[in-house]
């Protein structure tokens, strides 16, 4: 099921962002037009099918920016057509407070990537984002490998979980699953050496996977393994929480389980940023990239996002 705004997902839906949106609107009215010329990012308006989003970067410049509470995930104002990114943890202001320098390039780049992909997803470009095959295969391996290690699953059970995760990821990009969607999924499954019959078999057992809670329940349904009985969202997060490094690594992992733009940003960072080498996800991505599939993805990613950068 498609949820367009990251703050509508399970891990963030109880987050009250009204104060942040109000303070950003005030910042835009008072300071942003003047400060935009000082930004180091070359970005343009995100637009698709008549909808637009204007990027807003919070760097600490401008007196009114001091009133904006910190926020970690890209924030979208549906009423005001902007998407904001808090870059303050990754930049340092000059002594005269008139400019800034990037102090953590890896985190800076990761979060800019998240903002662009989140904006594309919100504007309705799910098909473009779902078109990235490598992150899809990596996602199913990520979940199944973690659960297999945690619960000591045999190879057959692990394979069923992997196929289930493969189906779940595809369901995040559509509101209704059609026969055409299943045909496309089977074609993609062959790239990961899945036999079509097992994909159909698993899908028939679970039919719809609307969200991460459904995925957790389905892990027992498709395997009948007692070790997975009662697996819920909290249990899944406890298994995955240390898979990414950084001050907000757990938050990223939480959202990545249900928000493809966040997961794809992590895959991109794992392939391009040396600072993230020592974590589980990067080790997994390196292993899967031995046949050069990751390099193909980087080209696809660049082609997809270049239109949102000058």
C-alpha cells in the first residue's frame, strides 16, 4: 500500500510536526529568500503530474531558523508545497554566521538523497523508484538474513521469508495488486534465482501485505515455524536496530522497513560512502554487488535524480 508522506508511516505517524511546520513557514517568510543564494546545494523544484515541491534546507543561517525545532526525516508540508531537510547536524556556521561549511559529507549526502527520493515518492513517481531492481533484491535478503540469524532458521524457512519480503517490498509501491504486477514480480524474481512457483505459492498464502505489521504476521503464516509465531513490529525492529551506524541509525532502519525511498538511500550510501563501511547493511550490499548489479543501480539512480539537480 502506498503511503506518500514519511510521517504517515508506522514509525512516525504519532510524531507531532505542527510546530515545526509553523516555524519553517515563518522562516520562509522572513529569511529564506535572502539566504537561498548562500546555499551550497544546486537543487531545483521537484515536480510531477501537476504537483510541485520546493526544497527548503535548514542550515542554521538566518535568525528565525533558531526557532525551528530539530527534525531528522525530510518533512513535507502538503498545504504549502515544500519539502524541508534539517542539515544543521552536518554543517558548521562561519564565525560571522553568514555562511556554512559541511562538516560531515557522508551524512550530508545521505540526507540530501533521502530528501530527493522522498519528494519523488510523494509526487507519485513510485514506478520510477520501484524500477530499481538491486535495492529490491537487497531488501528481501536483508530481512530474511537477519531473521534467519536471530531465530536459527533452516534454509527452506529462510527462503520462504526471503520470498515473502520480496513480495512485501513490491506491495509498498502499489495500492492494488494486479495480475500484471505479479507477472512483473516473477520476472524480477528470476534475477534473484527464485522459481516462479514459490513466489505464487507464498503470495497465495498471504494475498495482501498492506504494511510492516502484516509482514510480521505473515512470517509465521508462510513458514509455520513456531520460532516466528508472535513476531511483531517491535520484535522485528529489535533484530534490525543495529544494522546501520550513525547517530540516528536506528531511526533510519525503522523507516527503511516500510518506506522504499529511505531504504534505497541507504543502499546508495552503502555503495558510495566509505564512512558507512562498518555496518551490517553495507557488508550485505558489498556481498550482493560482486556481480556488478550495484554499479548498474548507481547509473539508474543517477539518471532518475539528475532532473532535480542543476
